[in-house]
């Protein structure tokens, strides 16, 4: 039999010395593991707190599935959130920030950027294929258009949830990461209708819109904004631009 992992001890409850309760869910956990990863749990498990004496920690303000994912991260160091979407990163960061789990905070910040970078790279490959097809046919299909829009919509949903939460602290690292992602991938977001509507919502997102444009202008000289992206046609060697949300700028005569 191999070495038993901490997570296996969590699953079995063996050697547990503290109980975590969230609504109708219970975990038989270990103070040493919790305290090593979370300052919040370290304080709850020590000193003169009621939780330290009774060795029962009750959490009422979060959903059990989120607490389960957080505890699993503490024990494994791996992401186990349910939806596998951009919104997961917001929940990861919020929980990491509140429960003082620095590893989870950094995982969320790094993850949202890497995820968007990976999706953007996929979009570039897809757009190149789309451009070649569009030049040959002279048409734009709804299938390609929706692939771009749907992916961007998911990221916009993250922005709409995150900004009101962090609005009081404009220097928050997660918010700054989101601004950086928007700035880097303006080519992806610039033509997205939901992103434009969000920026125009002065009441709820006006502050984010101002920060977005300020950070964008700061590096405008070196930014490859979507309006200026050009591709060279392999047939006629002319350059053209392709906006996946609109019409292609030219059709090569060589494909007639």
C-alpha cells in the first residue's frame, strides 16, 4: 500500500481533530493541514475562540459546494470547482481572499490570465481558418461568428460579476488582472456586443469603463488593437483585415 495522502485522510475522517459544517454538509478535517494553508483557519483553530475550544467551525455565508471545492484545494492544491468557467476564478479569488488562502488567490489570478490567453490563441487559429474560408467563398457563416461571440460573452459575464464586488478597491490585484486581460485581448473583446453594452452601462460599470480606456490608452502606441490587425493573402500577397463580428475587408480576385 502506498503513502496515504492528506486528501484521503479528509475523505476517511481518520485522525480528524476539527469538524467543518456548512449548512447540511460536514467535513472531518485536520487543524494542521488547514492552518498551514489558511490564516483564517489557523486563527479559528487556535487561541481562545469558541471554534478552537469546541473544535467545530460553522460556515453559514457560503454555498456548501464552494466550501467543498475550497477545502479540496487546501488538501490537494488543485482546482476542483464545479462549472469550469470564467466565473470559477471569481469565486476562487473571493474565497481565497476572505479565508486568507494565498495559494488560492494566486491560482485564481494566474488562472484567469492563462485561460484567456489560451482561448485567444485558439481564436487566432480559428480566425485564420475562417479568413481563408471567407476569402474563398465571399461569405461569413453564423457558425464562425457565434464561436467568437460565445467565448467572449463568458468572459464579459465574469467582468459584470467582479467589478461591482471590487469597485471600492480599484487597486485589487484580481481587478487589475482583469483590466490587463481586457487590454491585452482588445482584439477579441472590441467587437463583442455584450462587452460594448457593459462599457456603456454608466450606472453599474462606469468605473470599469474608465479604468479600461485609461489602461488601454497608456499603451496605445504599442498595442495591436483589433482595428489595425492585418493578414497577408497567400494568393495575391495583398493584406486584408478580418473582423469576425462584421464583414471581411476584401476578397481576393484569385478566388473568383
